[in-house]
C-alpha cells in the first residue's frame, strides 16, 4: 500500500479550513496556557467544527494539515477498547482524565466518519503519514 501524506490527502479530497483563535476550549481537554483554535473543516458542502490547541510557543494559525494530521493520530486506534487505549497511550485505566480523552476520541471519530463520504475515506485518514 502506498503511503499518503496528510497534504496529499487534503489535496485529494479538497479539504479547506478556517479558524478563529479562542481563549479556551469548551471541552476542557487542554491546559489554559496553550493557544486554542476553533477550526471549521470544509469538504464540498460538508462542514465540521473541531477545537485544536498548540503550545504557547507556536504563534501562528494552524494549517489544515496540522489539524487533520492531529485528528488522524487521535483516531488511529479506533475502534478500540478503553483498556487498549490506556495501554497504547500510557494512561491508567482508573484515570477520569483518560476516560474523558478516550470518550472525546470516540466522539471525534464518529464525527469524522460522518464528515467523509464513505468508510474508505475515513480508513484512509487513519493511515496517513503525518
């Protein structure tokens, strides 16, 4: 199977993005010291809004490749159990924070699957090289 980069995936599916910097994320998943963005992905008539955070030293607006690359890494383990997720990413299965992150990834995975036209596109996203 040929390796596809995030940039190639974005170009192939004609994905565009706009973003607005925000003070904090409503999901509370990232530290307040980070730079937070509300990003809207567009592909044809489809739209999907996600929250994206960057370290405080990153002083520029995120690119669509950055956001989609990050999302592809997040959902790469799907479908998986909570126990597998914890073992794969170094979380304790008794951690409420780990459970919140796992549930957020499940949620974003469902939203991404709906964003793409077919299951193959979502599977391809899970395999991109970032």
